[in-house]
C-alpha cells in the first residue's frame, strides 16, 4: 500500500507553451549511467548505441552542472533543477547539511524530483526504480516509486547485468509508465583505469550490450512504438577523475529512441542536463514546478536534417610515448567513415592524409584526426605523441614519495628517501610507477630546458590535485591545494640557453593528473619536446 504523499505547492509551471501539441509517450524508460561521457561513447565500441542513434536522436553537447561531480548532478537529472535551486552544490552536500536552502521542499526536506510530480499528477501511474544499490534512497524521496530494486533499507548490491536484466523483465511484465534505471559502473572504471583507458572503453561496450538486450526485449514484445527510451549521464570524466571544467568532464550524451522520436536526428543545440528530466516528464504530459528550469528538448522530435552522426576517432596511444617499435593507430566506431589526419596539429580535412593503417613516428608531433561520412565531419581528436627515447636519454628526473597525507604540497626536504626515482621523457604522470587509483603521494620533477629564442614564455600547469612550477628557482605558476582538475598560468622572460625547471606535485585523493604546456606568449602552447630538455 502506498504511503500518503504530501502534495507539493507548485508555482505556475510551463513545460511547453503548446502542451496539446507536444510529443507524448505512454511509457518512458529513463536510464542514467554515472560518468558516461559524450566523448567516451564515441570512442568506445558501442554498436547498440549506434543503432539507437541512427534510428533515434542524439545530443553530444549536453552540459552538466559545475562542479562536474556526482551528487549535485544526480540530483539535477532527477529534478530538472540546477544546483542553486536544489541546494546540492557538491559531493557530500545535501539539503540537510548545505548552506543553500532548497527553493522547494518535499516531505523529507529535499528538492522534489520529477517522480514526485508524476505521482501527483498521475496518481495511478506505475513508477519503478532499478539500480546497482539503494544509494538513491539517501538522495531522493522514494515514496513515489511502486517498485524499488534493490529494496530500500537493505545492503543488497546488484551487478549492472542483474539490474538492467531485471528492469527489462519487469518492464515487459508490468509496463510501468516510468522506469528509472541508475547504473554506477562507468564511474568506477574511470576512477580505476582512467577515462581514456581500454578498461573504461570496455565498460562502455558492456553497458552498450546490456542496453541492447533491454531494447531487444522491448522490441520483441511490441512495446517500443509507444515507449521512449532516454539514456544520459550525470557527468563525464578525464584521466582518473572528474569535477573540473574541461569539456570531457562537462559534456554528456542524450540518446532518445522509440515512440515519436525522429529517426536519425543529430541535435545541434546545446542543452543542459536539467533539460533531460524535463523532457521525460513532458513526454508523460506532466508539468514541473517553475523552479525546475528544465526545458522540453523539442529538437529530438523535429524533422531530420542532412547532419548525420560521425563519432570522434580514437588515436592510440592516447598521449605521451609511442613505445620503441610501436605504431600509432586510428579507429572510428562507425561503418562507412573515412579517417583523415595531420601530424602538425593543423585541422584535418578530406584533403589531408587518408588513414590506411598503423604508422610510425620518429619525432614529436600532434596527431589530429577526423572522421568523414556522408558529407559530415565528426569532432577532431588531437594527441601529442613522441617516439620512445633511446636508453639513458630521458631528461626529466622524478622522485616519488608515498604515504604523504596532506591537502597542500609538502615540505619535500622533510620527506626523507624517496620510494622510487628515475628518468622519464615529460612532465606528466604517464611513466611514473604508481598504482592506478593510488592516493597520498608526492613527486618532484626536475630538468633543464634548452631555450633557443629569447622572449616572454607562457606556462600552462594543469593538475589534480596540487602542483607548482619553478623556473630558475622562482615560482612561476601556483596550482597548490587539494582540488579537482584545474589549470593555472604563469609567465617568465627567458634568454637563450639552459634554465632550471622544477614541478612539484601531490595527489590527495581520487583523480590523478599533471600536464605542463608552454610556448612564446601569444603563440600556441604544447608539451616540451624531449630534445628540448637536458639532464
């Protein structure tokens, strides 16, 4: 028996000015995958997503809220409201402990979700929740749901396979009006292996297969014509983490399939992630409170244009060193596309070199690649790569200390003997011997840079967590502190010759990232070429 539900005090809600003409669906399946980025689904092998895109609609430029972390964005994709309205501003913050009071409050003091609006306006609707765990019970009022799997109050955990297969069986058996499916797996793989790793891509491939099984079951039972499946994510990711303002973290996909969705529609307008739940509610004819801000994504139902889906190519290695004897390979996850590339960082076109197979490089270069299909270019992939240096030629010395527990850079003079040291080719974490997802360590990188042209040089220091850059003993860029990926800039007037360069870095928790670019002020920035550094 359902618990008595406290009605929300709704302001005048306008979801669509032409409510009677808005697209409708009898059923909506709303699937959300933690940290499944827009660029990730393009790079991974996702044949089922590709099928849904070719026969449905896709947005690759929908943005999440900042910071690009889980709690605030999961709240947003359930409520259709931005952080400032929900009061959930970051991980670890809730309306119970935050400084921002929710603009609206439900029975438990949280900002209301679309599930509550559906329950209020469609009292007889069937609303189901399926996830890997019952974590959502701590974020949302779960009373609107008729079915919650795993059951509330238990410590039961399901695998993604179990959650999605059980959800498919329940949908076929009961045909709920709205089903919400929440899957955590991509976020775990991104933190463990990195968001540009094969482990992360393999996870997205597996999620794609599970969604394919779900769709097949609905199609076999004749349920897809009056059902719209909406797939999205809370945020993206970069390297081992997320939370920062990069486009890889910011952009999430929206895939819509079934019912009145236009087949083969590539959406070009930029949406916000709170527009997705507003569209889910709108498909069911449900209005949301004024404070929600989400708009119905009408573009998914507009006539098809000549724009077609062309994924971004995957260039491997992703960055850094091409192993001795190794080759650069480029692939794209779609049939019938041609790949063109350049090695000087310029924008490739159909007039550029056509990719015919793996190739070797003998000097540092920026491999830029684009896929071309049916008159359409996809996004450009650019990877800075250099050939492996001969034994003993790497010029960046690193010293690594473990068990460094602090939220700022340590006093390295007090740390004693390093746990590991050696020489690598660049100021990055690529070849430093720490474990994936390892926390609480600090590193000093030192070398000499060989400046050939006098001038004012600009340095770009990006890190997660803190870092500092020193040129000839002077701090040029200060990016210290425990934080997600952020970038700081500094300048130095340099004369030709050798100059001391040092980078200090520490990792507190979660994401691990360090990258240093430089160049003459006003010109392009790039990493150091190995031959520009001297021991």
